[in-house]
C-alpha cells in the first residue's frame, strides 16, 4: 500500500543518495510527506522509519521536537504565533489573543471550515522583528492586531 505518491517515493530514494546517511534526510522527508499528505499519519511515520532505517519511536521523537510537523490534520492556513520572550515583550501575547478571538479557536484547534488552525509556539527565529507569526511557510513580522487582520483577510 502506497503512503506517499510514487513520484515522491522515487524523489526520496534519489535525494537520499546525496546525504551522508539515510537518517540525515529524515526532516526533509517528513516535510515533503506532510506537504503531500496534509499531516503525518501513523502510516506515514511507519513509512519514514522504514525508508530511513529508523524506528518509529525515533521518527516520532523528531516530529515532537519540531512545531512545523503535525500528526493530525491542520487548517489550510496554519497560523503559528510566537510568544517567546522577544515576541512576548513586544506584544506577542496580544497578537495571539487577537488571533484566537478573530478565528474563534484556541491553541492547536482548527476552524470548522478547515481553513485555519492556530498554534502558540516558542520561537520562530524572528526576534529582531517581534512580534512575529508564521503562516504555513510565510513569515509576518512587526505585527499589530490591525496588520494581523489584514493578513487574515487576504487568506479568507
């Protein structure tokens, strides 16, 4: 039974040859698989473990470390709001609260229509431009509730 597409499986096989060990390709593999599947199911985790020669537990340990990897379906637009110290001091908590109210969901929840999911995260590496959020692979910095509304309006 195929977990990922045949095209993606072939890509993984070829790309892994460029890495010093198969294990080294695990994180990129998980990101590509998640992009194709929407999230990392138990089957996808087993596939990644088999493909890299790791145990499922080792794969799950990597997944649990990175906030951008998900083991359940998230919204089409996954909003991650940083509330770590730099963002916190510059309004990150207010941005998160505004986002919760605007979307009507809480931490790690998905809107009923599946368009948005929300997550409070520790750090997205944008301390100099705090407060910051990441929506899928796009960063938005120096946020205010008004700027956040403008960004969300474009995605609705």
